[in-house]
C-alpha cells in the first residue's frame, strides 16, 4: 500500500489540486474530511475506497502517514496545529496562515514535535516557472533586471458564493493572500530574497481586496513588479522578464489547472501529456524574436519531494524559511499599502 493520506477539505483546492496530484505521486488518499453532502458525493465518486468523515478530529483518529490541509484559509492554522499535535507530517495549502504570526506558530509547533511540515506552493512547478528558470540559466536574455509577473482577469461582479471574494483579509479572503502569494513565492524562487518597496492593496468592487500591486527589490539586482487583479479588462502577459540581451514573454498559464478542474484523477506515475501542459514562451530582441522551448508543468513533483522527505528524512520541498519570508512580505504589504 502507498503512503496513506488524510485530506481535510474537498472544495477547489482539495478536489482539483491536492487529490489528483497526490494520486499521481503515488500516495493513497485513504480518508477525506468533507462537510457538505455534495462534497461527500464528489469525494466518493473520485475515491470510492476512501473513508469519509465529518471533522478533522475523526480524520486524525484514522491510521495516516500524512495530513493535507485544504480547508478554508481561516482554519488552516487550527487544522495544521491539530495534525502536528498528533505527530502526523502535514502539508498545508497556501496561505499556511493568515499572517506571519500564525505561520510561525505552525513551524514552531512542528519543530517542537519534530514533525515534518510544509506549504503547497504549486505554482513553483508551473510550466512558465520552470521555463523562466531554464531561460535565465541558458543566458538567452542575458542578465535579468526587471520582472513583470501577473495574474489578471476580468470579473467585474463579485461572486456571492465565493468565500475568497466575500471574506475580509482577517477571515482569509482577498487576492493578497490568494494569488499574490503565488507571485511572491515564484519571484523569490527565481531571483532570491528581496525587500518590499511598494504596495497597493485595495478593494475596487467593495468586497475583499481584488487589486494588488507589489514591487520587490531583489538582492540579486532584479526588480519584480507583481500584479494580481480581478477587474482588468485587458489582462497583460503572464510573465515578461527583461534582461540586458532580450526579453522573455509568456502569455498564458499552462493547462494543468484547466485539466484538473475537469476532474482528472491520474494513476500513480501518470500525469498529463507534455505538449498539453507546456507553456509557449518567446524571446524578443527588438525586431527579431523566436520561440524558447518550454518545460512541461509538473505539480506532482511537489508531492514526490514530500514522499522523499518522509521516506529518507530529507528537507521538505518548501522550507520553513521560504514560507515565513512569503508570509512576512504579505504582512508588510498590508502595512505599507498606499491604498485603504
């Protein structure tokens, strides 16, 4: 049998990101905590052999090798601390905590209990992320100096059924905790540590923050302009990285998320066809341009890293230092924001 996993939450994150990625990486999703009848129905359809429970207490009473926290943001810390308290290695969906303090509490508890814990920053394994790192390493654009990284879309009306759009930041809602955490984590992964030098966090539609722009100044010399918004009628390219010898442009995300949202449950060792999850990248040098070979997206690589950590005692794929730095920058962004 594989490593037995208890999955807390079977909404967007649990069902469409964690469960299929765990399956691909060879884990056994043996217990699922879901509250609504619909989510229980979905969980049984996807994993008919899994035990379905109503609470994290029931889930933690099962024989588990790993707990994955994919509940709503405001209870991430509570659920993670309960799992750690039972001595079970734990993965927490981003954001790990609502702020730096909660994130620190989780890692401190894990250290005291000698329990491995990490956070799920899956965008580190998007095709665009892997391709950008390859382009920089190859010298295709020379020395990078400015990054524009965006998650922009046009949703002028607030979705009344979305807790991410309705809840305040104190209750885990808003884009700063959601998509902006991906932009920060990928920028730090690509170009190293940075200082936050500008922040504009605001709510245009009147609910949770829905338009966020941050500027990071990396110690490596790169400046990262990070933008996420729900109300941009003409979204920009996903990535534009400028170097002294050219510019890398990636227009769109790969299709890992879109395939997962269709209900893909892969078999162990399988994922998606490489050409379907490889982003299109282009190098531009004035009037000349050419395609840069993309690297396929690979979310299961995160859980392969978790499996290695559990079996061999190696470091988790996302370190506590890295996760804490992301949380610290998010806190600073709220304090520094030039918008209310």
